[in-house]
C-alpha cells in the first residue's frame, strides 16, 4: 500500500522500484544492527533479508521485494500506458 501511494505521489513508480532493488541488495549483504522483530515494521526492507530461514522469515512484516517491484511495474504501466519500455531509471 505504501509503495503504491509513493508511486502515485511521485508519478515515478519505476524510480521507487530501482531504489527498492538497491536497498534490498544491501540488506542481503548486512543485517541492520539492533534490528528486532518489534522494530522490523519500521524498515523499508525487512532487516532480516540477509538471514536465511528460521524465525526471521516466519515473522516477516514485508512482502518479498520481487513482489513489491512487480506491483510498482504494474502501476507504472497503468499510469503511463504509452511509455515505450519499462526500463528503470
């Protein structure tokens, strides 16, 4: 919901998708210091993205980044139906 509203507000959902990819890549290399299940909902990407399996995935507060990006790409097609390609900035 927040991704969609941000995409509509900026009129550039693909820019948000690109930012999500960058943040997700970082999150898979490092865990946010001090992150807990109680604070995870305040992060843009799950702070446990780099932790494989276990309780980190069980308590995930975020949809997968791939799903979020797919929704932003769909929104871009809706907002800009005559755009030639969906290449991100």
